[in-house]
């Protein structure tokens, strides 16, 4: 059982604040932040994207209109949805929780209450948009409290809050009550208080230069526009500045009219959104799919050489018609991966098959040398040409139509042979036509093309050069995950300021009970036991057993003078000496006093659950289908794909030459755990965001262990002590 997902040593949700000392700098940064968020919303409107992809608002809807610096009470940004509902934004790059009437947060509360008092039945949400560097009381705790209230549709959930969260709620509630009475001369009722809280949201947008939200929106733009993405994004930010300065209202129709020249002609919204994340284009000017003739380079088998009385090593170049008047020719069979057999029994080993004479000649001149070495004087080249040219038949034209439709269906850059993402500029269009499969056109890596695959053409991806290090990376898959915004590793680069372990418990996999367990702290707070970032659901029997185990451990540890507890900021759990070793004097130690069990409550869980996926997504490198292991026995994983070059550079400082690799994604927690078990069982150390000294010593990052490893080590130590 992973009682706290910290395993006594893991820090979660650490935030580092960036201090801004000059008022002008803060103002400029705040303006830039506001316009970037506004530009993001403009893009959602331009492309008719569901608003729920970016906001917690539980309504599937699209944006109809955006008002900049509106005359409404909440005036930074107002968006009107197609449903007629309105969402109001107040944007603060940094903000702290306060009940001071002169504070920024009090001002935000005042705007929210004033907007509510206008009694607009179309008001859907009042959103405070900030960044993860805002105070934790707002960016983490208030955000979750509001989510819990919405889920429960009641303020009763407040009774279940930790003491600290309760203080946060009380402070916000006090602000609202004070403001309401100021403008109405009446005390607020609990019903009205609930209605205001139900409309209140906290949203986090890390969208400044180079941050994840910006990178994500750029990735999405790659698939939607036909112009430079960076320039397009900057233009939208500039538009947001202009509209804000002039308090403009922008409709979707007006924005689309402004932007229509940036998109490919006759592309519908559906086509745009269904297209791959990067624009593909044919390398050749001629985009047709030729179907009439096969051009094949092949070597006769020994049996065929004897039958044809060929004595010298020979290479054939065939030009072969594929169709009769009414059907595909049956006189020739292709057998994957590299065999063709004629009706008369002649067999050949195929080296290359393609759809044009020019491509075939290029292969012979440029690539066959790599296959067979210098052929001059060693091989005889025999050309087997077609004798005459015929007009296309109806069956050819029909086959061509089938292939074109098949190609149109290849929306994502996925290799037809290996099934992995294609993320480079050597993309080939192939027709698969053999005994196993026919009538199919797809994309393929150059390295995945089988000799019997019919090469039709090549495809390039515009703008991919900046990401060339992400070899075979499924960028579409990753972008969708980022949009969900549920990643446990999002702050790992901050936590990795030192080398620390993460311990995974693999013993418990069923968590379907109706009870949970929490520990009460000396300050009155309580902390629930969790499993992979969510409150652990136990049976009544197991909850009571765990409560008993906790109680006994708390009593024993206190008697030893080394009690259990949490660090005050990062909530690291463990005994006092261990916590002191990890955080020193940077945080206070808060002792656990008792443990209790209670019925599980979904609304409470909404407030305290940390994430949907705890470990995934995360990337790693693969070499020839095997996980890439560094010479020091470490399996490196990286939480932010765009940071890969800096890690490769660090490995090179160790004297490592990184081989040709693929970038793979661990997509869910179960996959993550299974991979960790496999690696660790084979003596390999997995580590996330790891940096090494030149001698290979791990100096930064999270090194991952399994609980049974520690238990075995503890057992060995106990045996050793007993013998001593």
C-alpha cells in the first residue's frame, strides 16, 4: 500500500515563485500575460474548438464573441458562447490570497460579486486566470475547493476540509459577505453565497514564452494554418493588445474574415481539425498516384538462374503492366517481404519496387551500390521494358480512385508498417499490394519500407526542423495529453534540484472500497492516504486495519522521540529525522497525532485528489526497439519532450555517444508501473529528468524504486544486525 504516494521521501507539487522587484516589470509582465491568454481564446474561437478543452467549465460549447476590456464588472475579457452563456475573466499573473480590502484578491472578489448582482441569467462562470507561480493557497487549494463545491452543488463539503483549506474558504467567504453587504446593505444568505461560489473558478495558464501552454497551442496551429506559426501566434498577441487598448468586441465571423488568407483554399473546419498536427505536402510537383506500371529491381534466385541459364550475377529492372482490360493481372505475385513469382515459375528477390521509371533509375544509380557494393564488373544489368504503351483502362482508373481515397484517410503521420509515429522529413507514400494485403496506400519510414512495397512518392512536413530531435515522436498524441492538463510530473524540474527517490508500491491494485483513512495533524489539519495521487478507497475492514496500523506506528514513533508527520509546505511525509534530513530548516515539521477512518465522499475527493494520471505521460528513448540504457545503468525518462536536447548534451559530457533513437511515450500509469517493474527486476535504475556528473554519478533528478526493493534491503539490514 502506497500510503501517501510519497513513500516517506517524495515531494509533490512544489512551486517556486519568481520574484519581480520592479513595479514596471510586473505591470509589463501582467499585460503580456493577459494578452497571451486573450490570444489563446481567440484561437479557440477562430477554429471552433470546444471551450472545455481549455477550461474546467463543464459545458461543451464554442466561442461566438470576445469582448476586450469590457464595461462589465469583470472586465479583462468576456467571452460569449454559442449557447448564449457568458464567461468572465479576471487575469492576474501573480496573486496572493488576502482579506485586506486594499488587496488585489479582495478586488477580484469585489468584481465577482458585482457581476453577480447584475442578475444576468446568462452568466456561466467568473474565472480568475493566473499562473502556477501564484500563491499555493489560490493556484492549488482554492482551485480545488471550488471544484469540490461545484461537484457537491453544496457548501456542506466545507465541513470535510482540512483546517488550512477551511481557513482559505473562510477568508474568501468573508470577502464575499463583506462586499455583498457593502452593495446591498443586506447579509448574504447561504443560498446566494452558494450561487456565487458555483460561478467562481481558478484557471492556471502557464503561457509565457517557451512554457507548455504556448508550445501546445503552437503545435495545434501547425496543423491548422498554412503560414509561419511563430509569426501567426505573435500576430494574435498583437491583435489582443490592440483590441484591449480600444475595448473592442470581436466576433467569430470577423476574425475568420481576417484570417481566411492564412488557410488552405476550400478547407472546411472539419478538415482542419481532422488534419494531422503538421502540414504534409508532396515533395514532387506531380501529386497523382500512378497505378498502371510496376518498376521493379530484382535479383533472380539460384533456381531461376539455372532455369534461365544465367551464369553471371545479374540484376533485372522490370517494367510490368499491372492490369488487363477487366482486372488486375494474375500472372505475377508479390510475397512479403521481398519475393516475386511469375506465372511460369520464375522467382526473384525484390530489391526495390516503385511507381515511376525515374524513381527506379535513381534507385539503381544512387542506392543499389549501398545494397550490393560497386556493381560495375560484378553484375550484369538487364532491362526488361514494356513493349508498348496503352491508354488507362476502367479498372486502372477505379484502382487509382481507391488508392487516392485510402491516402486521404491517412490523417495522422503513422507508419503503415511499424505503426509508430513518423516525425522526420523522410516520409514515403507506399502502396501495399501483395498476397497479404492490397488496395491500401499509407505513409512509411524509409527504414520500414519492405522491398515489395510499391513506393509512390515522398512527403515533407513544414516547420518540423525545429523539432528534429524528437525522432518518431507522436506529437499529436502528446499534444492531446497536454491539453488535458493532468500531469503529475509538471513540476518535476523544480523538485529535481537535488537527487531524490520515488518509491512505487505495486502490491495493491484494487481500490474500490467505500472507506478512506486520514491522519490528524497537531495543527488540526488532516491528510488522507492516497494511491497514485487520489484518495485511497478501501473496504471497511482494511480501512480499520490501516487506521490501527497508523495509530500503533504513531504511538511507537513518538515514544522513540522520532514522531511521524509532514513538512509544512511540500507535505513530505515521514519521521521527524527523515523530514529534517530532506528539507532542513526550510520548512516546519507538523506532527501527526492520530488516525481515523471515514466513509469515502466524492466531493471531498474532488478537492484533494491531485491528478487523473499520476506518472504518465512521460517520454523515453528507444534504440532498435529496446529501451535506451545509459552506460551507468540508468534508464532516463524526461517529462518535457522539448527539453530533450539539454539532456542529450549532459549525457555526451559523460562521454556517451547517443545512438540513433526513437522518442516513445508512456501513456498511462499501468504502462509506467509495468515498465518500471521490468527494468528494476533486471537491475536497471529508472530515473526522471536526470543529470549526471562526467563520471556518471547521478546528481539531479528522481531515481525510481519499488517498495519491495526497500523491504528487501531492510530485511538484509535486519539480518546483518542480528548476526552482529
